[in-house]
């Protein structure tokens, strides 16, 4: 199991990128088909499509069929393609950012979103995971990226009255229908509102792995399951410095041995982790290394996100770790730029370019290389600001987006 997790972790960015790009492609295809005439051809991302006839049937109204003239493939529904692409992307993002089980994912509702007022007065979004395997509910902090994903899901499933529709979800494990709740993973199929079943999520993930050409180093195709995202989440959180008893709390494990079994440890991390363990044990944890976190520790973990404010935004370095980049924030991948600090970022870029011009004139080649690297990082931060602005424009940024 641990070796399988080590094989999947390097491929995860490739899978995430494939999900995002496929959703973007499917959305642009759907927008084009809606405005196209029957038999009209068009090209999207180098692929030629042709709009087929719009048919009405007993089950589907105004189906937007599309074909690919250059390939002998059957026609497909552009709206269904976009819908599948969206829920594939949503499942990947929520699973990898929460470590939730598949049944916990599908039981998320609009009521699962909570707010906590930090000592600084700022409202912190929290995600409440309903009881499943252990019959114990838990609450995990929701970072800005998870908030944006959840807000995008909510915006998609809201009815015309601005509310999330209630749904009696069928529980395949009980088996029985649950009470009417505003479930997040819901879709309309054959004119009926249904909850997305677990098997469908697994099928979408399998299709995504094929589309992303996820293969091992020896060329063997890799498969991603909901459980794999949970193992990857636990591995990355523990290996980034989060104490294992806090990780167990986030994952909903009653036994720390279960969490340890999920964590795929790498050889160099074993050595470094052992040294840290000895130092910490000698200094402050003589006998309580593995235990249930106290209320004080849990509050400290929950509030530590508010203690990393910097001039340009927020530092997302792992829990309990010092700054390893000597506060060179612009070049640090852990910096999350605040859109309100865009003028300050442009000022830094202007000053950097002036220094670069001087360095080139004086033939300070070392300085030139360093400043060029800084400008590349600044360009990435500007892209990050643009993304945050787009999320804000469509109502996917901030705690208020979860209402």
C-alpha cells in the first residue's frame, strides 16, 4: 500500500492538471455548440468538431450532439461531457484537499460548511465531515483553494431561487434513503435530481487517469481511487511536519496505527523524522508523543493559519515550521498573494527591473541571474493574483462565497 502511494504522489500534479484542462476544454466546447448551427464545424484546441442535429426525446430535451469528423467515433452529448468533466474535477479537488472517504465526500451538504471566529476577528471557514466509518464527526479547516472549489460547486447546483435543492440520497451501505438535505454532489439525470453514486465517482477517476496518461516509471498504467487520495493526503500532511496525532484527528482515525499505515515514508524522511523525533522527545515530549490532541493543541492548530500574515498576503508553509527562505517572499512558492496587494507587487516588479538594468550595465552576472529568477517568480505571482480576481468576480472567493 505504501509503495503504491509513493508511485501515485509524483503523478498527482499531472492528474490535477488533466482534470482542470479537460473541464476548460469541455466548457468552451459546450459554449460553442450552443451557438452553432447544425452541421457547422469548428476547432477547439486543435480538435475539429461538427455540430450534429438537435434531437428531442422522451428522456432528453434539446440534446447537443457533437461529432469529430476526423475520427470514426460516435457522436456524444457536449452538455453531458461538460457535466462529467466538472464532477471529475470537483471530486479530485475535494478528495485531495480534505482526505475524506468516498462516502463522506458524497454526504457533504451545504450545512457542512461552518465558520469560526479566530482571535484576530477574522472568520475562518471550516468543513464538517459527517460520521461515517467511525461514527465520529470531525471539523477540518478549509483553505482558500478548498473554499473556491466548494463555492464553485454551490454556484453550480443552486436552483433559480438561489438555494441548494434538497435531495433524498440513497445510501448504498445501509441501504436506505436518507433525509432530504442540500447535498453538494448532486446532478440532474433524465429530468430527475439524483445524488452521484460512489461507483460513478470511481468511473470518472478511472477515465481521468487514462486521459492524463498516468503511468509508472516502467510504463504500467496507474489507477487512482478515492482511497488513494486519502493516503496521499495523510502522507503529505505528516511528511510536511504536521504531528501525527493531529493528522489522525483530521482523518478521523481512532487508532494512530491506522494513520501510520496510511503514511508512505521516504528513506530520507525516515532519517530526518527520526532526528526530529529524538530532539523533540528530549526537549518537550518525554512520554506523550502519541496521544489524543488537547483542546489547546487543537485550537492552536486551527488558529495557526492566522499567524502567517505577511505584507503581500499569506504564507502557506507547513504547520509548525519556520521560514526557510529568509523571508524572500516573492520567490517563495508558499506565498499566497492577496489581490489587494497587486499594486505593491507591481512596484516590486518595477524596482526589480530597474535593478536588473543596472546589473546588466555593470556586468554583475550573478546579480543578473538572481534578478531574472525573481522576475520569473513575480510573473507567477501575478498569475495567482489574476486567478484570485477571477474567482472573486464569479463569487468563488471568501467565506461569503459558501452561503
